[in-house]
C-alpha cells in the first residue's frame, strides 16, 4: 500500500512517516514502478508499535532501541519514565495551584497578576528573609489568597517567618480557621503544632470553635496549646485540660495563667478551685504536683479556693503550707 493509505490507516501523517524513515524506524518494503513508497502489513504493524511506545513517553531514539535491540531491557527505562512523569505531574499541579490562587485574588489587571506571582514565589523562596518580607506584605491589596498563607505557615520552620505569617493570617479574616483546621489532622506533629499555634492567634468565633474541638485531639501538645488559648477566651471546657497540664508539669505556669483568666468569672472560679482541690486529695500524688496545684490555687478567687488554701496552710509539706499561708495573707 502507498504512503497515503498507510497514513489514513495508522493516523500518522505522511510527513511523520517520512521522518520515521529518515531515522531508520520504518523502511518501506519497496518502491512502485513510479518510485512511490510501498508498505507491507508488517510495516503498518511496526508503525502502530512505534506510536504505542511514543504514547508512553519514549523518545524516538528509545523507540528504535526497544524495537531493534534484542538485548533491550525495558524495566530501567520504564522506571525513568515513571520518575519523569511524576516530576511533570508535580510541576503541573504546582502551576495549577498557583493559577487558581491568582484567580482567587481577582486581579484587576496584569500588574496585579505579576505582583501576586512575585509574592507567591517569594513565599516559596529558600531565603527566610525573602519569605519574611513576603509574609509582611501579603495583606496589602489582598494580593495573596488566604489558602496560600495557610499552606505557607503550616510548612514554615523559621520562627520569625512563621510569626509574620500568623500575623498575616490574623488580618485575613475567619476564612483561615477552616484551612488551618485541616492542619490539625496532619500526620506530622510539627505541622499539627504549627496549625494550633496559628489558630491560637486568630480572633473570632470560627477559630474559637476549632480550638474547642481540639481539646479532645489525640495529640497532647495540640490539646494543651488549644486549652491555653481558650482560657483567656473564657471557654470553660478548657479547664480540665489545664488542670491535667498542671498535675503533669507540662507548661504548668502557662496553664495556671490560663486558669486564672478563666477564673475572672465568679461561677467558673469556684468550679476551677473545686477541680484543683479534687486533684490535691489523693495521698498518692507526688509532692511536686501538689505544690504546682497549690500555686495554681493562689490566683483563683472565691470562697472555695480560700477554704482550700486555709486547709493547706497546715499541710505537712512545708512549701505547700507556706504557699497557702502567703496566699491567704494576700487575700487579707
């Protein structure tokens, strides 16, 4: 059959068939009396094989080796193709994400598009100084979408840059809360901690709701950070976690401060004092834990705390007794 018919049957243009011939990939079986190329069925099958291999991403050089080299082993080449394909997918995914974020910023003109691109690139820079500058300028004219800031803060290891990113998120509104909540479920403990730290600096009911849910998180560090943030917000559900932290000696001073903030509400003050007294009761409690609980009682107002401190002023553990007596003296 002639080249035109082969082109129709194979879907490969006559120009490409001639290119294949110049590379030695396909050689027509013969020529007609008029000098036209003449292909056999075996040639057509080879063309289909060439196209199949090209569809896998093989170069024409590798296609020739695969078809003509009896010792050709495809496994290594296929591994290279898999690796290259993954890299292309990652690059295309990154490009798609960047385009979507630029679109979300609703730029009014190409100048804003270019500014958004520059800021997004700066947030991904290897230089901490560059990332820091980008974070501080990210809220100007809403150039960078909140999603990009949230992703950046969850992946940021430099404390100064992370602080700037948290500040930028705090200016961005409540939308950031839902994005950061996803970070609480990350497999990495560092990412979870970055998420809860960022949530702790976000104002508003949305962030408070996410932090309240985090009080039952399986990660103790997440629970503790959420509880310390919720104390000043007046969320009473944080009290049991804060008391546990005092007993365990985990950020106990910060936990006591958060309990003190909760105790500004008289009703909460008595409940908190009762919870601290309950934990003081067991004889098996070690001395350092009893001293921390007593110290926490010092900043809790109300009659329940006062009665507890009065009883503790005669405690056989001298540091406990002295702490309680000092607190009672301060209360007059």
